């Protein structure tokens, strides 16, 4: 299994931020991919859905925000 960081493009400041959770996926993307692209032909993993339903902090504005566009939420593989 590979460990991934879940990140999103923030509509508040246009930067990419972590959603604060790392996950493990079997057969996940080999390189950075959007949730929309990677899961285009299959159901989104339940642990990914749980994370993207939560709000995340924009460190630039200090506001809690959410990103509903799955083309703006990324899985980034992490090196152990």
C-alpha cells in the first residue's frame, strides 16, 4: 500500500493546501492525480469521501473552507 497526502486547491486564496489527513491506498495513482481523474471509472474510496466532506483550514486567510470540485482535490504519493 502507498501513503498519500490529500490536498486541495483553495478557492479562498488559489493555493494548494493539505486537508490534514494522509491515507493508505492499494493500487492508488503512481503520481499526483486529481480525485476526479483517478476515480473517473470507479467508485471513490470511502476514506477519501470522508476526508473531502470535511472542511479544511486555509492557512493564508485563517478561514475554514471546503472544496466540492473533485478536479481540485489531489492525491499525492508520499515517500516513507
